[in-house]
């Protein structure tokens, strides 16, 4: 096959791999300026990725050496693409003037993210050299709750007056737009900086020059409150598809905006957190897999495994309680793994769909009855289908008595129904009492359904087999 069939993405990956291998060789020879020249052939996102690869291959010191060798304007853009942990490690090594230059050039919201993670003595040192007006603004943002809209927002927005003409508005955008986070949505403020409307750049561009902003603006904008959780803000972006959403305080004064690029980071963070919790991992470091030490991995995984192991003590107790039944009909033991596995899978299916539905706003806590009724019907149909298949297998292939088959099949139907009801209701209950619904999926769901499966199975054995 010819090279013309190679996709652009593959070509970019190949170019990246070739560059990083070349840089590794140059670093072995301590040719740092040649390394810098190779880095500068790529954009800031790829340079940041290469610096992380260099740290993993060699050490932090060489990563910082190459970072400091970059031109100042490029180093700021690269710094913004690094993880917070890498940013802090760099700041702890470079000089105070270098720190000040980077923070001065960063977007305001990125600067706040960095300052929130820095030791207080370094933050104090930076604020001492910051102009008083900016220092007051920084201190205000640092006081907002972590993971709230206030901590996520930026004050770099364009505000207009409702009495401005389109010509005046466009002139104002031309004058200040370069220093703002976005120019595509502008915010119309009244006295006391109260938000009274929003207007898009598109609306301004296509309107006559003498048109009035107040006549063109949307006067009932979608807003977030400074104390709203970042996940609630991400739901607003998902629902409305905006590029930016204004953030207001209790008096409806505009204090900042959250932009879609910040929300993409939030969505990735929330999805990662949910996946980890569904898999029984409690990670508070926010580091990537390869950047975490073995001990950090142990701390993230061991507590949940210990808790789940303790839950299986109950399962063992259930088995011990029905030891006589298993001894009387030994064939019952053969089908226990199938029933437990089917129950766990059924519950996990329901919990995953409900958690996803709640995350996207499709399912509300008020919908619990609709969810319960739907999952019950699904459970009945799925349980019957699986039971019919198992009946023929148990009787005709395994050559067990029909009553054993009936015991297994009735148990299968009940286990699937109960597992689906529990799998759908537990996440909603968790959200109701303020617990992350993701905790109710994966290993936790498997542990609960195992207990229910065994209990149901042996109760049915007692009814149909009289043991």
C-alpha cells in the first residue's frame, strides 16, 4: 500500500515518535540546544507532551532545563498545557522573575488554578509583587470553594451598556478584545454591574451601526451561581451548547464567565473520577497512571478492596447457612457462579445506564417510579428469556431433574428482576443522600447482587426441592 493511504493522524503520530526519539538521543549526548530546536518544530500542546515524556524517561531536572530553554512567549503557552502537578514542580525550581513572567502572561483562570495549588509562602511572595487592584481580585477568586463555578470562572469578559449603539459596541470589542477570554459573547450590564442581558458577536456584526444593544440583547440569559458545583455548570453547557456562561452572585451581579475550554477539562475530570469510583479506585492525586508511584496506586486501590472483601464475609455466612441444602442436592452448587454472575451483570447494566442518565440530565430523582417500572419490565423479559434457555440446558444437556431446572430458572428470573431494580434505585438513592452515584456501580453492585443471588437461590431451593 502506498503512503497516500496513511491518515494525517497517523502521520502526526509518526512525526511525534520520530522527534521524541531524536530528542532522547540528543539528551543522552547533553545537546540541550539541539533538543530545543527539535521541540520548536511542534506546537505548544505537543511540546508539553514531549516534556512530560522526557520527565518519565529521564528526570524532572532535564524537563525543566528544556522548558527554560524555550522562548518566553512559547514557554507560557506550553506551561498552560501541562498538568497542575507538572506546573507546580516547575515553579518550585525556576526563579521568582520567571514565575512572575509566566503568571502575568497566563489567562486569569489558568493563573488562579496554579495559585490554588502553590504553597502559601510562594503565593504571598507573588502577591507582594502584584498591583493592588489585581491582588484584590486574585484574593477574591482564591476564596471561592474548590470545584465551584466561582473557582472555575475568569473575569476576562467583554461588557457593554444597553444604551450603546452597535458601532460603539464593535469599537469597544476591537479595543479590549485581545485581552479577553472570548469575544463571541458579550454581557450587558446595568448599574452596579448587574447582568441584564447577553448579545452575540454575530448579532452585532449583522445589525445596522445605529441599532441599540438593548434592543438586540437576550434579556433572560442562562447563568450559573458562584457556588454552583462545576458538574452542574458542565450540565448547562451540555444542555444549551454555549461557548461561555456568565457567573453571578446573590445580587445577580456579573463576577465572571466560564468558557467551554474549561468545561472540557471539567468533563474529563468528572468522567475520570466516575470511572475510577465505578472500578473501586479512590484517587485523590489527579496524576496520570504512569506518573503515580506504586505506593500511590496501593493507597488508591486498597481501601475499597478491603471494604469489598469484608462484604464477602456476609456472602460466606449465607453459604454456611445453607450448607445442608448444598449437601443434599450437590448439583445446586454447579449453577451458583452463573446466577451470581448474571445478577451482578444485570445490576451493573442498570446502574450504568441510570448513572449516565443522571449525569446527562436525562433522568431526575423525581423519575424514580418511571425508572423502577421500566427496569422491572426489562428484568421480567430478560429473566424469562435466560431461564427458558437454561431449562433446556439443565434438563437435556446436564441431565438434572426438572425440579432442579425449575429452581434455577425461577431463581434466575427473580435475581435478574431484583438486581435490575437495585441497580437502578441505588444510584438515585445515593444522589438523594449526597453520595456520588458512581460508588453504586461496579464492585459494590457485584457484592450486593452476590448476596441477593445466593439468598434467593437457596430460598427457591427450599420451596421447590423441600430441603
